[in-house]
């Protein structure tokens, strides 16, 4: 019975060897979308793609998020565009280029009795790795190992220095991130750039991440104030007092 169950399992979930990057990737259009209605001059648009959401749902397997790619488009005061896209050089992207072996993490776990969702992890040097491009992240932006296999990798600090060189103190930013702001903070820590002044001012500011539109406050009309002299106020008080007195006298008389 044990033997038949094993053979049946192999028929349902066959174990096959595939070549590296055989699944390729999804060809999404990752270009930055510009809103032509907004004031585009002296504005820098930054788009960041992250490997996973950074939420660890298991004590045994910790998924550290990393920035996979950063695109930017800067439009100066004369309307000239400077735009580039970079795949970031870090622990995760280097491992992706080396060809990671993926496996269903509970396949060899004899104590996995509870039913769970299908979950994969990466295996490097016969050890479970702490980070990989998750299926959920790949579904959002389409980037996986195949996309990274022959790309030139650039350090995030080098890319940020390049952006810093072309902007000025009056430049506004529009930042779009594939995951949450907290996840981006984790990525910055993994890149060891949390103490970088430019990073703190630009990438780690929630106000800039949301890029809220500033609404013009309605102009309040000033209330008309009558300039009354002391004499006019005194005369008005006297007239009111005399009117009340006459009313009182007439009532008593009749």
C-alpha cells in the first residue's frame, strides 16, 4: 500500500528536471506612466520593483525583500527628459543569475500534516535560501529569474547618485513602488542605505510615496466691518433707552 501510494503521488505530481529559466517571464510593459495633466517640469518619476512583500509567515523560512529594478524619468525646466532603467545588484539578483533551484518547501517534510497553500522556496548549495522572487510579486510586475539572467546589475547607491546629480533643490518627486512603504524600508536596510541622507529625504518619506495633489484652499471673503465712532454708538444706546422708557410710561398710563 505504501509503495502504491508513492507511485500514485508521482503520477499526480511528477518529478521532472528542467533547464534553467525554462519558464521565461511575462512581457509586461514596465514603462513609467506620466500624467500629462499635471505640471511635469522639474519633476522626477521613480518606479521601484521589489521581490516580495516582506511579510514572514513562517519562523523557519524568512523572506527578505530586495529591490529588483529601479526606473526613473526626470523632466527638467525646459521639458527635456532623462530616463533610465536599472536592474539592481544585490544578494537576490546575483543568486537569480546563477540559476536557483526551486522546490515545494513541504515536499520532504514528513511532519507537514496541515493543509496549506502551495508555497515554493529556493535552494542554494542544498540550503533553503532566505529570499526569492515570490509568485505574488511576479504576478504584479512579471519579473522573474529569466528576465535577470543576462542583465547588467548596478548598485542601488550608484543609481541614486546618478539621480542626485541631475536634480535640484526644487525638484518634485512621483514615486511608485510595487509593494508597501514599510517593505521598501526593509529593502533599504538590506541595501545598507538607511543612513543615506538622500534616501531618507526621498525614498523613505510617506508623503512623497503617496504623491498627494495639493488642493487650492478657497479664498475666504473678508467680512464687511462697519466703522462706527464712539459718539454714534453712544447716541444709539441713548435712543434705545428713551424708546424703552416711553413704552413703559405709556403702558402704565393706559
